[in-house]
C-alpha cells in the first residue's frame, strides 16, 4: 500500500542507510536493514519505550521520518510546534550547531516531562542526531509513493505506453544512455519489443508502432532536431548527401535502414562513395534516376548519360573519376559483412542500448550454456548450476569486512542483464585468468543466493 511504498522510499535515504545500531549479536546494522528485517519478521519489532509505540508503529519501531522526530520531541520533551519545527530544520538542513542547541532543550524537556529516563532520552536523541544525515520527510515520501503506485499500475496494465513515455523522458535524466539501457532491459523482461528507428515510420521521437516501441530519429546520438528538420525538408534533399553525412551514417549505424536488407557496413561504405559526388551530380541523380536497385545502377546510369552540359558529369576527366568509384564499389578494399560485435557496438553508441543482437551472438563456443540472463531472473525455482554466456558490462571490486578483495559485476546478453557476486576465493582465481574485464564476452558458472537471490559466480571462462 501507499504507507509501505512511502517507507521504502524513505529507508533508501542516507539517514537510514548510513545510520547504524547494533543487532542482537552486537554487530552494527543499518536502520534500513533493521526496518527490512522487522518488516519481513526476521527481527522482533521493539519500540524501545511504550511512549513511542503510536509514533513508530507504522515503521516497525524505527525512526524513519522527520515528522516522527518532531512528534517524539513533542510527546516526551514537551516541545511546542515552533520548537519541533526548529528540530525539523536541523535535521533537513543538516545544521549541526542548531542540533546541538536543540539537544540541550530536548534533554531538559525530557527531564521535566518525566516520561523517559535521562539514559533513555540520550539514546532516543542519538537516533534523531543520526537522522541528520538526511532523514526524509513523510509528506514527500507519501507523494513519491503515490506516484510510484500509479507508475506501477500503468506498467502492469499499459506496459507499451509506459515504456514509450519513460523512454521519451530519459533525455531529462542525469545520464540518458544509462536510463535507456535500464528501460530497454526491463522492457525485454516484460516482453515489450523495443526496436531501432525505422526510416519508414518517420517518427521524430519514441513511438508505439504495431507490436512494439520504436526509437525516433532524434533519439539517435549525433542526429538532432535541426538535422531531422533538414532531412525531411524537400529543399535539402539534393544536398543531404553532401551536407548531412553524419546524419546518414547515424541512420545506418542505428539500424534505421535495416529493411533494405543490405548490411550496415556495405551501406556505410557505399554512402561514403556516393558522398564523393558533387552537388550537381546528386541533383542529376535525383531528377533522372527513377529505378535503381543499388549504387552500381546509379553510377552506371550516370556514366551512360555521359559528360558535358546537362549531363551527369561536367567533363570527361570527371567521368573517369566516377568510373574509378565503380571499381571501388565492385571490389571493396575490406569485408562488408556485419558482425554481432559491430552491430551491438554501433547501437550502444548511437542509441544507448543494443537492440538487435549482443556480442554473445557472435561467439562460437556458447553451446554449453544452459540459461540466459532472462532465464535466471524469471526462473526463481532453479537454485544451482547456471551456465550463462554473457558480456561483462561493469566490474566493481571492493574490500570485504575480512579485508579481502571481492567483486560485484553486471552481465548481459541479448535478452536481459543481471547482477553477480564473486566472493574472495573465486575472485582471486578469476582475476588470475585475466578474463573479467568490462566488454569481454565470457561463460559464467554459478548458483543463486538463497537469501538475496543474486547470482554467485564460481567460475568464468573466455568465449571466442
């Protein structure tokens, strides 16, 4: 419900994630962890003092909100509304000097009201001081919770529209491509198809078309609104190959011309040759060439038309250069076939996410894999023996409580991405193999963590 969603929003703030209180075994534990364990009945709910029960009952005995601190001060220290508001400001604006003054008044008030002992008053105020790291206010938490509830409802019942809208507004995030990558991965898990731009749709921004959501031209890195305007302007078409080469390459690399059934490498190569035509030659092509299957057809029709005034080329010398271009197109200097790695890299660079394929698709020795990232996420009943072929997206090494190195990594394949944990012994072995590198494609072997549900890796092998 809204109350629980509000609590979730609040405990993720520094006031709860960076404040510690010892557990029953005397080990430090964050307020956020206390809250979650109490909510899930892994820890007994304790209100410390009966006077705090009504104030803390909705947060399982934990001080989570600024308003709770104000209510406690009013009840056990006799604060009036003005004093309580000064306390709120000290918490919200992290004013240590004001908090020190409030503490004196709080302890004095507790002694006068005489509901709690001096020792209890000290303990309770230590919670309030800890919340100064930014305890959240409930009014904001409830507002966020309500918005979260609405978002979750639309995500469940109108998922295509949900992802279209969120992808649209990813441009307003701190890192647009990170937002897009997360949304695309989540959409795939919910069986929502996210497609590269398609020139036939001619949509400027993200748009629902048919069975999925399509990127728009303005969502391609390097293709802005002004260039899209020029691209669709009739007066600019004749000059587009000369004035907008980056836009055309952006369309090719993003997959917007996939329907032409020509490899992206060949399209880019042939466009490079076509771009060597002059503006007048491009204008002649636009006016005179009606049926052309490929660039060779265009060049041959131009050569047949000849040179001179009103012809394809201005003179015979220029015509000879066009014939040289024909030879280059007939026998390209390098392979023009696409690879899974090249397509994936281009889409990541242009769109923020790989939509068509993954580098994993280009590896030969993946037959041993028995699961995908999506299988791991969806099949909660399987606990052991996962073998997943995936790309390593992120590696984060940390020092454990025992002073040893361990790692958290993110892996992904065509369908999804997931987080993995590598404990110290396994991390030492994997590090010695030099395979756990961002961007590398590997086979990982591991089991599901019975408590957290994450994938714990035991082995990692290089894929080629």
